[in-house]
C-alpha cells in the first residue's frame, strides 16, 4: 500500500476563516463575571452570562475551565465547540482551512476545542481526544499541545 498523499495548495496557501467578534455587551458581562473571587461565584456569574448570550463562545470555554468535574467541563467545552463549528460554517468555512489562535475572535472556539480534547482524554475518550488534537493542529499548524 502506498502512503503517499498529495495536497494541492494555491499560491496563497489554505484559506483562513476568522470568526465574527463576540457581542460587545456579552464581553463586558463576561469580564465582570471573571472578577468574582471564588470559583463557585465566578461559575455562577458566567452561567448567567451564558443564559443571556448563549452564542458567546468564550463563555462556554470559561464554563469548561470552571467545571466542578471532568464531565461538567466536557459538556461546556462540547457546547462551545459545536456552536463554534456552526459559526465557522456561517462565516464561510468549508470544513478545511486555517482558524488561527492569533485572532482574538477565534479564541472561544479554539479554547473550547482544546478543552474538549483535554477532558475527552481525562474521561477515557481517547479516540475523541486524538481527533480533537489533530483538528487543532490542522486549524493552526503552529498549535502546540499543552
């Protein structure tokens, strides 16, 4: 069996998709919520932001970061990941191309995907963890696993 793969690139390289910015009011509310001093009060405040602005991808990434256990974190990251895929498609992404960490607009989606990879590994979903890690590297070849 031949393991050679051919990739056709344009002279400009693969296309890049940048997500639209988050709602400004939701970012202000999220920043206020992040100022809470305890994890539980921060999680509660961020949950209120998510209830008001469920399309904000950063909110889901932060909820994943503050999950009380791996399953709660996994669920929040998964929501951010799937909402992010929807938003990528709405932004013209066709299933391939770059989505770079250097673009602030992309961070909610990429942080959710990274968290999903990490928590999938933690709960024994090795195949999913590997797919997510590979996807991160395909979206941004400069990505380094933590």
